[in-house]
């Protein structure tokens, strides 16, 4: 922050320093130059607190009046020291511009030196809250801590229970009659009706509707719209309803995003300014007609996770029962063996990688479907079908669930060979071989060794890339990457991960594909089934990457259209363009 002071005067100069608790200024005999420079010790002061110390260098004052450019936060702080001076204080921030122009030339001897405490600081803004319930109390406490004055409107001002220290409480009408322009309605919607009787008191006020409902579509109109209908002369702003009393009380607000909507721009601006002071980040959602959308937000339960979770649960259930029948029940029925102990570990370690690989490929499938759709239509200016849109929007969640399953697979793989059943099988095999008097019980199969080593290598590499993809999908990591870097990792490395993991699956079954015993009850094994989707995705992706296809697709994505739209088509297309 830079300060420059130009002060009218005849060779007068001021030397001084400002600090939080004191101000020192003194006149210094003219040194002959013409400007007074104020240069703060810390060049960038962004906080609410005034600069801890501003040392002003000496310089004489010019005859043109004085001006100091300050951040508006410092304006209140510096004011007491500048009373009755010929000073222009200009503070510029997004929405505050304060210009004080005092008529006379600055007379340094008239600078009042007094501690900050005794200065006539402007009174903090008064805010009103209707309702002394959980939310009302927590909100009031937070507002008081942020430097506001708070007055409550209550049905029972004398018996409404403990309220935050420093707040006043009175009847609704008396509270509304106070100077507060913003009134927070912290009352359940069912009780709004009484507010209609108070219409004259609430005329011109900004009413902040924070209410939520217990479920969607409980009422024919949004709560805020209902409030506006009851009180047409007030400006209703819907917002802050995604906050909870608990978060307000515990101060967990910094950077939290809140939504606002309302028909009065001034009303919204006032609520936004207050919210910013509370440390919240405000997002304007437009007019009051968006109120229903805002009221539905707190009722949502992981909306973007719903589809991926359903897919994951569906696939897990399907493959679990499929493998249960093929492995455990088949062995019991056909061979009379009870291997049900495999349900817990062996079956799990088959289901998890299968679901993981299918879900990973489902992250990349919508991308290639979209590419083919654009190629088929010859334009990018037509909306994708809704199902494809929704699918594309939850790719990140699909990927993270796939990563979770891959983690489980990795952990299971570590312990699977240490199990009793495996050790027992191994030892019995050795003993059997010895009993049969074989001289070389441990024939070394080079191909088998190659196959297993490659299988593990691909598994480890695939898992590493999986984790890398997962990490870059975190907002804090992804945010630090450029778009090209992010795209490289999520697209190029993503497809590489898919290739490696699919190869891992192929190598697992490389010598089993043609064996008739693999197809128990004429069903293919799980790992074969799970290779279908990734293989299809990779083949389609390879087709998209063919130079002739890629060229056309790139042109389409740059805005080229195969057919010039005639008027009729434009009309039809307009329905799809977004
Ligand atoms: N609690 C939370 O975390 C959140 C709550 N909200 C919303 O805030 C609103 C208030 O919630 P909350 O504070 O939890 O609820 P409470 O039940 O704790 O408080 C509601 C307050 O409304 C007043 N009230 C009750 N009945 C009537 C009536 N018949 N006429 C007039 N006033 C009445 C009372 O205050 P008095 O006795 O002083 O008149 C009462 O304390 C609700 O709409 C809720 O959806 C929104 C986000 C989070
Ligand atoms: Fe594996």
C-alpha cells in the first residue's frame, strides 16, 4: 500500500509516525522540497488491523491540499488523528470509497494528539435477529464477535433464555423499529404468518430468510417467496441457509461458500458485505426465484457421489454372487468340496480388482462416446444427452471409488499368500510330489516366472499411476497445475493407467483363456468379464486417435461444422444449444 501526501503550506513539513495506540507528528522547518511522502514500513497491508507503525519521512508540503490513499479498513483508525485537518482521505476497495474533504489548509499545530480509545469512533452497525432459537443465538454471537451490534426480536423478550453477551432483546415490533436495516428471520417457516401483522414496521427493511425445510417440495412455494408475499414492501434476501448453528458457534466459517438470492440488489449487497465480514465467501445466485434451489441445497446428500456409488454397489453385488456361484457353489455341487472359507478373502480379492478396473474404464468411456457423438453429428454445438452429461460430471467420483477398490486389492494381495489355506495347499503339494517319488518336484517354468513377474510389475505400476491420478484430482493439488498439466495427467496418464491395469488382467489369464476347465458351468471367469469394458474403451480411444479421425474431431472441437446450418436447423438446434 502506498501513501502519498501532498499538502498545501508554505514550507511547512510534518514529521510523524502513526501506530495503533499513538500518533506522533511534529512540524519540521522547511527543507525546501515540495512534497510529503508517507511510506509505511510494510508495503502491503491487507488485514483489518492498521499498519503497526507508519513512519513518515520529512518533506515540506505543497500548496495543493493533502491526500492520503489508504485501505478503507484503516480509515476509521486514522480518522481521530486527522480531525480538522485539510486532508483528503481516499480509500478504495471493491465497494467502499470514502472521501473526506476538509476545507482549510492543514495546520499542523491543530493536529489533535489523543489516544485511540478516546476518539469518537463511529458506532458499529446494528443488526436485528428475529427468533432466539439455536440459529438466532449462534448467529448473534458471531455477529457480535465480528463487531456488529445485535438486537433480538422475540415473543418473550423477558424469558427467552440466555443470549450472547452484549445483545439486546425486545419485542418484534420494538426491535424492527430500531435502526437496523438487516433483519435475520431465524424462525421456522410455519410461524411466518405473524410477520404479516408487522408489515408497517418492516417496510423498506432487508429481511434475510435463512430457513430450511425438512424435505423437498414440502410447500408449494419457496419459504423466501412466501415471506416476500407476506411482506411485499420489504426486500427479502434468501441465503446463508447452508450454514449450521454449530458451525456459526464454533467459528468454522473461514472461506466457506454461502449462496444468496433476492430481487433487491442493494439488499443482497448489504447481506454480502456482512457475510464477507464474517469470513464467508458469497456466491450470488440471482433473483428470488432461485430460493427453492437454495433451500434444497442443505437437503442434498452427496449428490455427485450417488451415481458412482450405485454403480460400485451394483457391480460389487453382481460379481460377488457371480463368483460365489462359480467358485464356491460349483465346487460344492460338482466336487463335493466345501471351500466357503474363500468367501472372505479370496472372493474379495477377485471382486475388488474387477470393480476397480471396470470403474476406471467407466471414467474414460463417456469421453470416447462424446467424441463419437460429435463425429456423428458433425458439430459440437448440440447438447449431449442428459445421461451422458450426468455421467461426465461424476467421472472424478468414479475414479476415486475405483482407487479405493484398487487400495483394497493391494492390501488383500499382500496378505493373501500368508493365509493358512495357501500354506497348507503348498505344503501338501510338495509332500504329494515327494510321495510320488518325483526327483524334481520343483520344475522351474521360465514362462510362468516371466508371466508372474510381469503381472506383478504391471499391478504395481498401475497402482502407482492410480494413486497419482487420485492425488491430482484433489482440488488443492489440481489447482496448482496448469490446465495443460492437469489435462496431461488426467487424460494421457489416465489412459496409460487403464492400459497397464488392463494388461495386468490379461497377463493374469494369459494361459487360462483356452482351457475348457476355466468355463465352469459354461460361464467365463470374472477377470475375463471385467476385461470387456476396458478393452472396448481402449479400442475406441485408439480409433479416435487415428490421424484422420483425430483431425476431424479437432476441427469440430474448434467450431467447425460439417453442414452449414440452414434456418430450419438453426431453429431446431437452438433448443439444444447451451
Ligand atoms: N439450527 C440450524 O443449524 C439452522 C437453522 N436454520 C433455519 O433457521 C430457522 C430457525 O432454526 P432454529 O434456530 O434451529 O430453531 P429453534 O426452534 O431453535 O428456534 C426458533 C425460534 O423461533 C421463534 N418462534 C418459535 N415459534 C414461534 C412462533 N409461533 N411465532 C414466532 N416466533 C416463533 C422462537 O424464538 P422466540 O421465542 O424468541 O420468539 C424460537 O426460538 C429455521 O427456519 C431453520 O430451518 C437454517 C440453517 C441452520
Ligand atoms: Fe491385481
